[in-house]
């Protein structure tokens, strides 16, 4: 089980004082218990490796929240990932390098442990917690993997006005998806994450963010990123609408990063919904600095990367020459059933290299409020980077 850093240890002291103050004057409300079970079968066929991977895993999650009154509450969340059957895959720590990686190592994890104070439109949370900012392109929980990414942090959120929202976090430790047994499972960090959202009405939202990321265990991805994003949405009729999204960011080295670089990020996306149908197109560019003779790509070490540049996860680290991702998507939703298809053209941001192409398919079906089934398929066809890879997932989710 993972050790606590300073923000997480503060939970015990804070909880003690909260309980002493509130229990003396008022009876505690009953705690809220939630349970989640997620079974996943993941199959991977990757050129260049002797074996195909087949991972059968079950995530069991138990979340407990206790309210104390006067705005105080505390929460904890325990995860256990079990490997079912033979472990015919590389879970990133078992040494089975003849197999493709399925980064879901078995084990137990204290996923969250926090105390929270809420007063009006302000919330202060201290301890181990999720932090998902905006669309998770730069900071997220990597919720797709069975082991989630969480932060030992202090987080302050406030609605300055009805239109303006402020979100600031400081984190001293990142608990990554590889688990506590991995040498890359935890990163000691010095993170300052500021996100500001301005929404004057339902059509427009403007965001600004400053992320200062310094990692003692991974100095090569220490960075400072400043950016803006904008989203516009408009209804065309009762059953149709469209949206436009754009973002720009500038990144440079920070902390003990031995490299000196500047790189740009930008993206533009348009989506259209017509009844049950959805279509969209976009381009996302993570640039690179080639001026020093060594190319260095725009880094996103805390992003929920599975959401971007293809389900096959071939670009979890930005290539040295950056990446340009042009994509189309098409979807259909009818009651509990949803189908989505994506196609990506993946090229270098600097130079004319053709990395490859990827087709992604997804089918989800909600049986009821508690149970859902998911089927996914990804097929990456390599040109000049990585190797041909196909992946298939079957997943069952139950929430109580």
C-alpha cells in the first residue's frame, strides 16, 4: 500500500479536530458507501513481440464519505485490482517483456483519503484525491486504467461570481497508474495547477490555465505550461446542435529539467449533432523545439492520454518531433446504446514524417442505472513510428 506524503497525512490531524468539534454537539449522519466493480478483458496483438497479450482483470472499489456538519466532510476510497487466470501480459512490473504492455498490475491501493470543507461557493480539500482539469488534456485521473492516477494535494475551488470559477491545486506527490510496487508508481512533485473558467452564458466558455510541474523522479518532463481554450455551442433545433472548440498553449522547461526548450500546442475541433447522429472533425498539434539541435516535443505527463491520439495508446509520450493528429469521428446514440468510430492520421509536427493511421471503434450499452457493457477496438497501422498494433476490450461495469 502506498505511503502518505504531507497533504495526505494532514487528513488524520484535520479529521481528529473536525470530529472533536462536531461530535460533541451533534450526532453524525450515516456515512455514504459506494461500490464499483469493473471487469475487463484486454487482448493485444503487437508486431515485433513474440507473444500476444490477454489480460483479465477486476477492479473492486469501495468509497466512503462522512459528513460532519458545518461544511466539513471526509472521504476515503480503497481499490483492489485482481488478475484473473493466467497473466499472459506485461503488466509493466512482472518482467514479461515478450508480451505487449497492459498497464493494470494487480494490488491494493488507498486511492483517496481526504478531508473537505465547503462554505457557500468555496471548497477546500486536503489529502489524496482526484484532480481532473478541463478536458483532462494536461491534468487528469487516467480513469481508463484499472489503477487510477491520484494526487496528494491541497485543492481550492471557488465561484468568484456566477460566471467566473477558480480552481487551484498544490501537489507534492503523484500516485500513478503503475501501482506502488513499480519504480515509476509514485512521483515526488512540486505542482502548482491553476485553472480559471469564465462562462458569461450557455453558449460561450473561456478558460485560462497555468501549470507549473516539477518532478523529482522525472526531471525530463518538468515543465511550465500556459494556455487558453474556448468553446462555443449553439442549438439549431430541439434535437440538433453544434459546438466549436479551440485551445493554444506554450510550454517551456522548468525545475531541474536538463533541457532548455519552448514548444507550442494547439487544437481546433468542430462537432455536429443531428438527432441520434454525431459527427466531428479536428486537428491537434503537439509541437517540438528543434532549435538546439536536439528535438524535444511538447510534454503532457499528467494527462488522461487514452482520450487523445487513438485508443491504442501508441503516443503516451510525445515523439521528439512532436505530433500532428488529424481526425474524424462519427457516432450514433439510441436510448441506452451508443456507437462511436474514430479515424486518425498521425504525422510529425516538425518535418514530413508519416507516423501511421488508426481506426477506433466503440460500442457501449447501459443495461440500467447500475450496469453497463463496453466493447472497444483499436487498430494502429504504422508507417515510420512504432509497430502495427491491434487491441480489443470487453468490459462490464457495476456501480452501487
